[in-house]
C-alpha cells in the first residue's frame, strides 16, 4: 500500500498537468498519452548516456512542453479541432519515442537516477520517501497556484471560462492555449521521467491510458474535496491521484489481474462522475470539507472590467 501511495504522489504531478488543460483551459488534450512516454524516454536515454539524472529530468520537462506546443500550434494556427490535434501529436510521438530510445524498452538498472539515494539507503517504501514526495508535490502545487494568480495565469483562466470575452479585451487566446498546453505537458513529461526512474525502465507503452489516470485523479479528488479555490482544487487533485492508486491496489489485492486496470480506471471515473449527483454523497463530501477545514472564502471570479 505504501508503494501505491508513492506511485500516486508521482502520478499526481501528471494529474496536475491534466488539471491545467481539463479544468483551467477546458481543452480535451490527448497529447498526454504520448508526452508521458516522451518524458520517460528522454530522461532514460539521457541517463544511460551519462547525463546527470537531475538535468535529464529537467530536460524531460522541456521536451514534454515542446509536445504541448505542437498540439497548441496545430489547434490554434492549423485550425484543427483540439481533440484531433492531441490525437495527431500523440500518434506522432509514438514513432518519435521509438527513435529517441532506439528500441521499445530502455532499462536503467545499475544507472544513477534521482531515486538512487532512496533506493540505496532502503528508504523507498518508507514514510521518509512518502514525505519527500509529498514535499515535491506541494512545490508543484505552489508553483501552479502562484502562476494562476499572476496576470498571465488570470488570462489563461479567463480563456477557459469565456474565450470570446477575454479576446474582446485584447488578450491573445491562441497564445494562452499554447502556453497552457506547454506547461501541462511539461509536468506530464516530468512525471513520466520520474516514473521511469522509480520503476527502473522506460517502455514505449507506458503512456497508454495515462490521460484516464489523470482525469480520474482530477474528478475523484474534486468530487470529494471540492474546488472552491485554486489551491483547494490542486490539493484535491493530489489526493485524487493517491486515492486512485489505492483503489487500484485494493482491486489487485482482491484478486483482479493487472490486465483489468484499464477497466477499473474506467469504472472509477464513471462512479466519480455519477456520485456527485447523489444527495447522500454530496452531504458526505461537504462533511469531509468542513471537518478538514478545507472550506475557504471563495476566490473572486475572473473579471475584466472595461
């Protein structure tokens, strides 16, 4: 179960990226399935070739961002539907990822990674590793919350809320979409790099279905903890990711096979979408928020006055 929590915290970084496009930009980005593997591939092949693992991980972020920029350009400049633009980039990334790795699987056994310190000191699977990963997630949450409260972040939120309105005030919604997709896929690529180093290899198929994991984390977390404020919504995504991995682990412990994970994910998302409509669940969720003192003054809506 501790391993499930660790995986949930790493995947939370990817889920926060999905949150930026799914909730903030209101953009159905399927690039995630490809950029996740791209981050893992770039980090793995860089480490194998002697690059410092921390630099390799940062490089994975920027390459993931580049994938988001491509999707953004296809959508904004190429006038291609957002869903189709993401699919096209995702398909192209499959071949690109194979080119990067040179094969379908790149092992990291015996290589120095960002997880080496924890692994060598037998700290993985302990409260210490969980504490460090929680700290990492909080840093990412803090960066996202800070960014979304800047002028650029407010413009991005307004783009997702009412694109025509914010465009009428001279804001380039195309640039906001490209920037949002770049940041989102950057975090996705970063998560892919960390997962590859955690499990000890990068695989060409490791990104399949990642968008579903991200959506499940966002929907489950916010269904339980709400999203009255940006910081609450982001923390809810982190909790949702951990809850998702725990549910998967419980299902596997109950006798289901690894091949059933995608089915479990789909069922979990369906339940998360349906439950909030049930009055009994709404009362339960509200009780959790009150008991956890998660209720904060509602943030002012994004407004632009002439």
